[in-house]
C-alpha cells in the first residue's frame, strides 16, 4: 500500500510561520457565541496542497497578512497553479497559513459547522473539488469550490458562487481561525445539513477550553457524565477509565466491531482482579498492545493517567484502529510537529512529538505556549479532545487511502 508522506515543500517551508497558529484555543466557547468578521478576499487563497507524490491533496489556506512580500504566486489556468513561496524567506508576521480543522472550518449563516463537516479535497473525474464532508455518512457533501482541473502540484481552489472567506470572532475579538462562509445553503443550492447545536451537554463545561470537543465526544458516546449531571472537565482520568474511553471511541469508527468479552476468567494484571468492572477491557487492551503495565508487573488501574501515558495509549490505539480499518498502522504526520520545551530527556519525548504531528493529538498544556507538561495528570476535558482528534486523524488516513476517496 502506498503511504502518504507530507511533502517537505509544504510543511518544512511553512514551519517558519508560527507553529502556535494551528493550536490556538478555538474551541473555548459555545459555538453559538462565535461570530464572523468580513475580510479582504484578495488577501486569502484556498490551495489544494499535494501530499506525498501528489496523488492526494489536502486544503491549505494562505493569508497575506502584510504587504512586505507576496505569500504566493499564480500561473497558468485550468487549474491555476500556486507557488506558495514559503520556502524562500522567514514569513512570520507576513503570511498566515491554516492546514487543518483547527485553522479553518465551514460557517453557514449563524452556524459554525466545524464539528459536523470537515473540509476535504476530492479528485472527481479529473477535477480537484473542495467539499464539506459530513460526519454522518448518510448526509450529502457540500461542494464549496474546485480547481477546474487536476495536478500533482499546488492548485488554486476557486470558490463557488455564494462562498467567501471570513475570520472567526469571539466577544468582538477577531481570531486567526478562517471560515469558508455562505449566508445560507439555499443561496448556494444545497440542502441545510444540520440543526442548530443545542444547549450545553453539562452545565459545568460552560466556557471550558475544550467545550466543543467535549460536546462531540459526548454525542459519540465514548465518554459520559456523572450521575449528578456533571462532566467534571478538570478531573483526572484513571488508567482504567482511559482504557475504557479509548476502546469505546474506537467502536465509533465505520465498520468497526470490537469483540470485547463481558468478563474474564483471570485478571490481566496482579492488581486487576477478574471481577473488576474494567478487567475485560484492560485484558483486551493488553492483548492488542494498546496498554502495558509497569516494571513491577502491576497496572495500577486507579492511578491517574499522566499526559505522557495518555499519548502513549493514544498512539497504540491509533495504530490498532488503522489496522482494523485495513490500513498501514504507520501514523502519517498531517501537521507540523511541535518541539515542546519540557520533553527533552523524557521517556515519551519522541512519541509526544509524533502525536503532535498526528492531527494535533498532543498539544500544549491549556493549548498555549510550548510546554506539554508530560507528567501532569490527563484531565477529562483534554483526554476527550485528544481522543476525538485521534479518531479524526484515523478517519482522514483511512479515507485518503480508500480507492473511492
């Protein structure tokens, strides 16, 4: 199977731009509180950026933030070819770029549809097409623009009538997140895709940094609240709880069934008795190399999972999930990895860096700065967000390698 390798021209060149842009806390508030701000359309370009040999593409949005130097050049037609110009100079403060769902999303009218639709580039009969791909496979895709041709290089996506660029706002502050906006789907000839997002899933997540990812995780039912109708986002997960959560998350992938027994005859670890509620799931995770115990042979099920351990489990879970999807278990780097300032010499340094490039699964503590805090407990809000990102990346890699994608 042919693997996708991130083309250095895109990701090494744009690494000169601020790597923090991808990981800003755009999920900090209820979607209904986000607004949009109009922008100069000439300052933005949507690009079908090649992955690997160019047989696949993903969306790159470039913004001309100042006039000191141009951020891209255009040539030809059908398709218009784009030279990103990002390998020539240090463009920090001059050019902005958005490379994944943390940096761009769809907005229709007053609805932010980032949790319902992912922006994807499809090759349809020799035409690179930008679509909004729904999480619900029974809902049709929304066509947003196209390159009017195909290429293995960088191509300009011309937005369809009714679509334009905008910036996300929160409490009148303009954020770096880029919207592709339509005033209504009637205007662009589409059927309205979703209903308005409802009330808070739990009252104690109001204003939480990871609110929208918590909402989606709860909708997918791989994490739940407590009997008192709270979520307790700042509570640490235990090692047995994270095993249960991740296995439930993998179950949400298309055409995936996990044959987890309801009970086991013997405990998988000396400190995990066969009668324990989590014993069967821990045994399954151990058997499939998703978790391992400590040097003393114990699992320590009630001990808080650290952020480093969370990344180790998510990496193995990603590899296992890709295998279940019939894919190569190698994790493709989809965004520029982060060199965290506090992981040097840590046992999990390399895997944390790897997971930061895998759809931003590993991100800075509180989504700010360059510290990961590997030994701090993995809190419920971040664990839900990181697991959701892992699922998104597995889906992306599976769909990218699918013959029909």
